[in-house]
């Protein structure tokens, strides 16, 4: 009997001692995951939201890039703006090089020659003599229209390489120019002259020399191309001489 009472008292004492530990709610214990979840930008939902925003931004950027590419393709395929033969004109000039060397041009019986002062325009009549002025440098050159082109939006004239070299834009590829009427090579009253000054340092800088008149533009231009490198101030002039 005494032994039973002893174990009964011992059991009750143990229950009283263990009660504070067992009565502590489990939720009251610190939970590092919930603590992290309470900090802005650190939650699992926050990471998901950030990822969704980045994905949406990336998708938007991709759509914009595709839209820009599609717009560029549409512009490239779009019809060219109407060409005008009215002068003066201003716009972008490019030049034609070795790829077209020796190929037939739109003027019957002619071929493209890089070393010439010729040009392509989509509307101006063949054999028209144009004064082409580079709006960047102010330098001018005379060219004869003998072909059609250019067929790229925004460009108004293609020059042969020698004419582009004289204006100084071969390395740039394109330049802004003004086109003015200088004459017509089929006009029987049209004549051409070359005026030039010797290069600086030659001791003859004040002397003006000249050649002409020439009846044909290509004859005058051919001599002019051989002279202008030594005479940087040389000019090729078109004059209509009425009898």
C-alpha cells in the first residue's frame, strides 16, 4: 500500500513539473520561414511577382523589337516616293562603283564607267547636265544623266565613283546634295570649259589657266578628271553660247 501511494505521488509531481512545457503553443516558437516572409521583397510570393514582372517586360520588349523589324521591312517594300524632274532639288546622293562597271545603262548604247562624271536619276531626262553641290563641303561638280535610279527610298541621285570622289564622300557612302540645271548635252549651242589654278606651293597660285570650248561633255569631263588632282581648284563649266 505504501509503495502504491509512493508511485502515485511521484506521478502527480511529474505531471505538475512537465505541465509548463507541454502547455506552450507550438505556433509561439519562432519560425524562420514566417519571419522571412514578413520582410518586403523576400517572400516567396514576392519572388514570383518579380519574376512575372520581368517576364512581362521581356515579352513586351520582344514584341516591340519584332514590330520595329516588321515596320522596317514594310518601309523597304513600300513603293518609292514619286520622282520629279523639276529643278532645283535637294536630297541624298549615293554612288555606283565596281559592281556595275561595264554594265549597260538606260541610255541606249552606253555602259557604266566608274571613271566618269555621269549619274542616275529616276525622272530627269537623259543627257541633262546637272550641277551637283555637296551641302556639307560646298564643293560642286557637273554630271551627265545617263541612267535611271537610285531605287532606295530617300535617295535622289547616284553618281559615278569619280564624281563622288571629286565631291569627297566616297568613304561616307552618301551625302546631302542640291541639284541644279546646268544644260543639255544634245543642245547644239552647249559648250564646256575647264578653268583651273595650280596647286598651292607651285609658285603659280595666282595664274588661272583654261581649256575649251568643248562640244561634248564627256570630252571635257575626261580631261578634267586628269587635271583636277593636280589643280584642286579646277572647275568644269557648262555655257550655252547662242550665235
